[in-house]
C-alpha cells in the first residue's frame, strides 16, 4: 500500500498492477481462448470430413451394386426371352449349356447362371437365377417365364398359321367400332 499526501490529506493507494500489465494479462487470456476455439473448430472439421468421406464411399458402393443388379436383371431377361421361344426339349438342352454373356462377365465378378424347368397350372415354367461375388453376400436374382404355347406343341403352331383358324379366332374377339370426330373451329364436333 502506498500513501500520498495532498493538501494535508493522506491518500492511501492499494497496490494494483500497472495498466500495461493488466492489458498483457487480458491479451494472453484472449490468446488462450482463441487457441481453444481453433482446437475445437479443427476437431469438428476433422469429424465432419471423416463422416463425409465415409458417406461418399458408401454411396459409391451402393451405386456400384445398383449397376451390377441392373446388369444381372438384364442378363436374366435376355436369356429368358431366348429360352421361352424354344420347344421344351430345346429349352432343357439350352438350360444345361447356359453361359453368361460377355457383358455380364465383364461387369459382374464371377457370375454364375443356372436354370430349371417345371410344370405348373400355367404351363411349362423356366426359372433362371444369377449370382455373383459381392460384399456382403446376397440372395441370387431369380426370374421366371413360361414357354409359349407354340413352343410347347409345334403342331399347334402350324395350325395357328392356318388362315381359317385365325379368322375364327378373330370372330371370337368382340369388335369395337371407332367413330370419327371432326372438330370445327367453333369447338363443336360432328359425328
């Protein structure tokens, strides 16, 4: 404590730090706060970057799986379309010799194609399935189709090509007559 005398009065001063020292303390405290803020911001930025990077890799993998699934579905559809045009015996032989196409082999890792025929109330059914290596392993994709009636019995297809047969089929189908409508400029139609 300091004492000063002014006009006969004693003034007591408390020992306070100088003004410059207090400013230095505040600025060093501010520097510490800024350092903590920067550290928190850096941690948050790294967390967000890690999350976004992981998310990007997952989205990329999903798009890749979608593309593979699309190619597999297209392969099954093309193979099934070819098989349903065959007779039953030809279809059975073709199923035993099934091979994935070159596009399928180049797009899907280790594709395997299998099929079988069975009979149900709708006719002779062909079930095709395709599977490929993927992570995590999934269920194989399966597509079913039925042999056309012409391919089941070739004698029926010769009969169907008979013009008299098609005429009788046409007579069984109800015919509808279309009426022509002529729109005039006034918006009224004539029939």
